[in-house]
């Protein structure tokens, strides 16, 4: 499951200052059910339903067949052939058979081993009936049965010495597949991170919309106040026009922020496969600035470094295999067999099993390809590949350390900004209250109150954006530490990392 992202979000710290005026919210559609939204809910829904998440899940497993293909070189193979043969081939010999009918059966069992050993068992059975030449003075039995078995062993001594090339190739394939799985997990984490980014954008847009509604309501009340003063002859020239103009600015702002909120909500809904037109979404309120997480961490075991380390292992194995292929192919070949021939099948089998007519063979098999120089070129290519992967690992180690430092500073910075914005909101609100009292007493001009209100509304918007930025920096820190997902969020299939 997705790890508890909420643990990073709602630790107790600094309370958000609120206006004394009651917050005006958008009217709820009673016909639609309420849907509570939170970062945890969004992350879990992405894991379960997001089409982008499904794509990122499936893509790495397309490479799994390469491992199975490499392991198939050690498969046991069995072949069986049986058939009837009639031979009337003419011969220059007067004593040759006029024709022969045979029933042949051949079975072969092969098993390669990781030690570069090939073990092969051959069994054959032949039943024949001959139409013999009339010129034979003492012909043998026309019916004969032949049984034969051979056990053959072939051991690589050079080139693929004791299976070195095969094992290196298999190791390289597994390392490459393991690195693909790690890259896939990074893709999954990026998908969740993108979904959380859409969530916080929608959250900030919704808060800005609510703030626009509150500011419009505040100016509507101020317009009524100035109208009463104007009717009683206490208002200064132009005061009513100023507040009415500001009211229409706030009305336009409501429409603009409403559109931005709907757009952000649609973007979030599309990404997490949620139709918000059938629900009334309610975002989980961030009432406190979350505490700073533990920032001391090690980068040595991060997924991005393990990915590149596996790439280096992959290239090392390819170099080992390519270097071994430069040598000639030399193998030790040994075989042992036995056969039996009789008119009765049972007697032929008995002769074969009694090993009275054995056959032995011991020798060497040599092969070497030359002319094109492809083996040397292949080795040079693999050496360059290894040097490239090591260079990338060295660079990535430095980059990861830089990313860690930046992520730590970003968390500290965004939290500090949120704290200062919260203080700004508190003091802006106090200023509005004091200036409003002075205006009601006729001691200040309306323009000062309008300026104070506008600065207060802008401070609330800045505070909301700062909170969203801080929450997002916490998500990015969790992603950097590989904490947004676990291997269980991927499809089953295992890992060849070890």
C-alpha cells in the first residue's frame, strides 16, 4: 500500500489565523453526495484506478520474457521420432536384399547445465524384414531387431569454459530486468507525485475561490455601510463610487477564481479517474502547518542509485561474456553405448542391457571463427558500455547528493515562507480591524480602508499558496526518499535484483 502520506501533513505547529467575519462558502448542491478529498485518498486512488499508473505498472514487465528466454538455454529437451521405411534401392551386388521394410524409433533426451556441460541420451529401436536375394547360399534370418543406447557428455573447456559465458549472459539479463523494475517503481512514484501536485493545485484554487467569495461579501457589507453614510450626508465625495468599483473587482475575481478552480478540479479528476460532476468535493482543511520531517538521510540506498548500480553489474557481465568469446571453442567429448541384435526383440534388449557389446569414445572438439574480427569489436563495444554506465553512476551519485540538499533547503524555505505569510495575515487582519474602527469614527479616508482590505485579501491568498507549496515540498521529499510507494504497489512478478 501507499505509505501514510498524511504523516507528513498534519503535525501540530502553527495555527492559521482566521477572520472574525464568518466564512461564506459556496452553496452546496443537496442532490449531490459529498466526497471528502485528502492527499492519502488521492494517492490510494491513483494506485488503484489511474490509467497512467496502470501504464507505468505494466511497462517494466514487458522485459520479463528476456529472463525466461535466457533461462531457456538450460531447458531439458526431448525428441521422439518413429516411422516406417520400405527400401527397394537396386544394388550391383547379386547378394543384396531385394527390398527391406523397417520400423524405426529414435528418442533423444538432452540436458544442458550451468557448468557448460551437455548430457545427452540416445535410444534407438529398429525392426526390419528383408526380402532376401535367391543367390544367398546361407542367408541369415529375414527378421532382425536392433537396440542401441548412447550416453554422451560434452564439457566446454575454453571460450564458454565451464559455462562462464552462459552464466554471464544470464546474470546480465537478470540485472537488466531488475534495473527495469526499479525504473518502473520510479515511474510509479512520479505518477503519484504528479497526482498529489494536481491535488494541491486544486486545493489552492479552491481556497482562492473561497477567499474571493469572502472578499466579495466583505465589500458588499462595506458598500451598504457607505450607502448609509452617504444617505445621511456623512460620506466624503467619491467614497461610494470607490467601494462600488472595488466590489465589482471582487465580483470579477470570483468568476476568475471559480473558473481556475473548476479547471484544476477537472485536471485532478481526469488524472485520478474521478467524475466530480456527480459529487460535491470537499477538501480536507489544512488548519496547521505541518512539522518539519526528519531530514537526516542516507542517499546510498536510494532507488535511482540502485538502478544505476544494476546497470553497471549488467555491463560487467556483458564484458565477461564478450572477453570469453574471444577464445576458440574447445570441448571434451565422451560417450558410452551398448547395442544388441537378434531375431527376437527381447533378446536384443537383453544383449543391450548386459553391456556385452559396449562402445566407448573419448575425444576433443575444436572450433574457431576468424576473418571478420567481430569478437574483438563486440568486446570493445561492451567495454565502452561499461565505462559509460560507470560514468553515469559517478555523475548520478553527485546529483543525488545535490538533490538531497536542495530538497532539504526547499522544505525549510517553504515552511519558513508559510510561517511568515501566516504572521502577515494576522497583522493584516489586525490592521483592517483598527482602520475600520477609525473609518467608522471618521478619522481616516475610505481609500486607506480599501487598501488595508486589499492587502489583507492578498495576504490570505499568498498564505494559501505558501501552504500548498510546503505540502508539495513534503511530498517531493517523501518521493526522494522512495517512501511514496512500496514494491507491493507493483504487479506480482518478483525481482531479480539479488
